[in-house]
């Protein structure tokens, strides 16, 4: 009898201890089963007690110290590749996507900053602006535009958010540097900061000197990787977009359709000719794109889309009408470059030429982008682009069509 009584007391004591454990640490229990709400610790029957013991025995042993440590520590990014691929060595623009650099406040006037060359036309200025913004987005540095760039972009876009350089807050001497070299510095600094933190958030500023980027950056691989972000940077003003839609509607009258009321996809096409031939020859030893490239690009989409219509914008509409216009190819008559860019961005897919204007217009749209395939080593602007929406189309009948590099 004494032994049986001891067993009962021991069982009841264990049950009460287990019940207290369950009340203090409910979460693991929740993973298995919830107790009925009407269970009262003063009226536990022998059956309920036995059930409770079964549940308690199934609970995992907890290491509370280790658990608290794991909860407090942020997830660690995956290890960096060794050796670290540097932009200046590869010619491409890698970035540490698992890291977040806390941006330096723009009003912190004691911190260094970066400005960028503002020369060139609309396409150049957009590339330079976007390149500068990506430095802040990826590395958290202070950035500032210059007056002329801001004035040009603000005329056509309603979302130009980067501050204009003012002597009151952007002070001190700046060092001249290329975009690639500056990106190198920031990328190295971010990698060093990564090795000194247990978090995926870097708090310390990565820049200790102010710089001015003197060249014409257009990191197209970065742009395509951040296409949605680029969309937020350049939102056309209502009047520009309204006129672009009207230009498209005028072209679609012969189809008894409008941009918003149609049953076919639109592929927008950019043809730049007048002043570009000398530029291509001088910089890249390339000749002007001819009819064959655009014909190849048309065929590329015809094989993949049902009844596409090609809308062409160009600085040489006469050449386009003489060489490209067909039953499914229309030339949009416009004399305002920004409206042409807006019209091109409205396409479901895009055919581009070599320039920044063409690329940025397509980038602001959605869908696929074709680009002339060239084996000329001097033209390397898209060598690093590896995107499922970017397709290289031959400019002659002797080249193979590549979907990706």
C-alpha cells in the first residue's frame, strides 16, 4: 500500500510540475496540441493527468540560453565569394543583395557626398541621375544633383527627388573620380563592413571623402536588375504622357483602335540616325544600324506574339517610312524627344538601337527588350547584362540570335 501511495503522490507531483511548465512555456505545446479550455488544475482526473504527462514527455528539451541568442542575432548573409569580384576587374557591377546599408541622412552636412557629370542630352542625364541614385540605394551615401541636370529632368518628370547641391550643406572640396572606381571603393568598403558585423544591416558610413563622377555612367546591368526602382525615379509629367498617348492614337486610327482599346500587343521601336553615325564610328568603330536589324527584330517578336503591331519613333521619320513602314509597322510623327520616349515606354515590348535614349525609354516600359547583337569588343555596354527580358538580335543575316549572353 505504501508503495502504491508513493507512486500516486509522485505521479500527482510530476503532473503538477508539468502543468506549471506548460503554463510558463506554452508555445512548444501549441505545436502539438492545445489543452481544452475547461481544464482546471484543481480538478484534474487521473485520465487527464496521464494525458498531460504524455504531452509533456513529447516536448523537446529547450536550451533557453541558445534560443535567446538566436532570437537576438539577425540572420547572417551567405558568405562572400573569395576572391571578391570587383567591378574594375570584371567590368560589371555586382552588389551584395543580402546586405542593407543604413542611408546617411541627406541633411547631415558633415558627411561626404557624391555628385555626377550633368553633360549630355536627355538620355545621358537620365543615366547619370539613375547611376547616382543607385549609389545611395545600394551604399547609403549622400548624393546631390547639379542645377542643369535637375532643371532638364524636372521639366519632363514629376518625381525628381534627389537634392540639388547647395553651398549650405554640400561643402568642401570634391575629388574627381570615374563611376567604376567609385563603385569599386564603395563595394570594397561594404565588404569590409560586412566582415565586422554580425548583422545584415551596416550602420557605419562607407564614404570618407566627397567625390564628383566625371564620366558618363550607364551601368545597364544594374539598371535592369533594378528596373522597378528606375520606374519610380522617372514618372512623366501628365502633359508629356497625354501627348504621347495622343501620338499613338493618331497612328492607330487606320486600325480603328486606340492605345487603351485594342486587341493586339504593341512593340515600340526606336531608330536613331541623324547625328549618331559619327558618334558610333568614333567611339565604337560601329556602323549605323540598317534595315536588316529592324527586320530581324520584327521577326523575333512575330514568332513569339500574336499579331504584334510595331510603332516606330525616330529622329529620321523619312528614312523609317521609306525602309520600315509596312502593314504592321507604323511611324509616329512627333517632334518632341520626351514625348517619343514616353510613347516608347508605353509599349508592351521594345526594340532598341545603341543609344542611352533608346535604352532608357525601353527600361521605363515593361516587357521584353531587344538590342543589336555586336561582336565588336569596343562596344561593351551590355556585355554584363544577363536578364531573361533582354535579347540580343543580329544586325545582319550572318549572326546567330542569342537570348542571353
